[in-house]
């Protein structure tokens, strides 16, 4: 559900931070670190697959992934058929969105992007992996009635996609504190402390206070205040599971390659020892 312009911006925007206080300097905000231990947890990957099918697959396809590959994370064909097949009746089919691409392009200006390799394509040098970006993105949505969808995002300002997991997360308030430069006739005239509060109902309140004896640069601090801390904690776990699945989906054979690689290295080591001893046996009588 993104316009072409927004999709292009997604490749270069610097993402931001998350549910506690987040500090920014200049134009970049540090991404949160995705909990990589989720990648070795089949239960988390299975839950992530469920979230993906229920909340993402309506608009976004994963055309490089077949349902039967979910057996690699511990699901049986019967479980896949019973719980995850909504757009087809064959486990050998690829994961296609239920939305008509032509209608999506007509409604939104561009078809929603395929998510097969989304985690691999969003990494940024000096910022983090694609999983870090997605983990940050899905945890920095806030209500903003000034936007067409009623939602905005700190990691992706003016994002065209509404919050896909809003019913899981629940209401929360975003407070943005920043120090901005005041100019008069194009010249520096001091600093102001600006506090902006985005309430859970989408309304915005702003206060400005002059700042004296400030000699730094513009600064930003973001803080989310959830209405229900327990629900927010559960949502964070849900996001981690979903991002783990998106990461796995981008390279589902990664674990198998690592296991095969270990055995290959062991074989080469043993073969090297045998070849070395065989070479010594061949040449022992050669003077």
C-alpha cells in the first residue's frame, strides 16, 4: 500500500528508534537491534508465519516462497493447510497476496511491494541489518490525523502504509522533544524547545519555549508511552517473531548451508590428512 515515490524513499531514509526514549543527532537516528536469537527458535518463526499470513499477505505477496517450505521451520503439510492457506488450496503454491494487483495499482498508485527478500534489501552500512530496520519500523508507528491514512512512522516519515498490527499493539502516545534554531531575516536568533505530543486519538499538541545559553546543535528525543505496558511488551515479541520470519523467508536455506559447510570442511580436513599420508607412502622409496 505504498506509492512509487514512497517506495523509492524507503531505500534511502534513515530509520529510527523505538518504544523508550530515542535520541537523534543531525539527520540519523539509531535503529533498534533485532533479537537475533529468534532466528533459531522454530516456535517464533511459526508464530511469525501466522502473523505474516493474517496481517501482511492480504496486500503483500511473497512470490519467491512456497507454502511447503514452511516445513523447514517445523510445520507439517496438514498444519499448513489447516492454518495458513487462505489464498490457495495447494501447499506447493507460492504465497500470493489476496488483493488484485491491477486494483491495488489503481487504488494506491502502485502495487504493494513483494516481501520475499524485504529483510535482505533494507540493510544500511553504519545503521544495521534489514531485520533491524523492520524491527524499528513496525515499532515506531503513531497516530497522526494530518496524514491520509491516519498513521505516521518515525522510521519512515509520511509512510503510505497504515499500521498493519495496530489491533495487536493498542493505544499509545508519542512525545517529541526537540531544540530547533530560530532565525530572523535569515540569521541565527536563538533556540527554542519544542514539545510535540501525538495523542492516541491522532490529535497533536505543541508548545514552544525559548532556550537561553544553548550552544549545541538541534537535538531530538522521542518517547512512546503505551496505555498498557503488558500489551506493549507482548507486541514487541510479536514484531520480533514477524521480523524473524521475514528474515528467514529471504534465505530459507541458510541454516542448511551452514550445516553442509561444516561437514564439507570436516571432509576436506580428513581427506587432506589421508592425501598427505598417501603422498608420503608413494615417495618414501624415492631418493
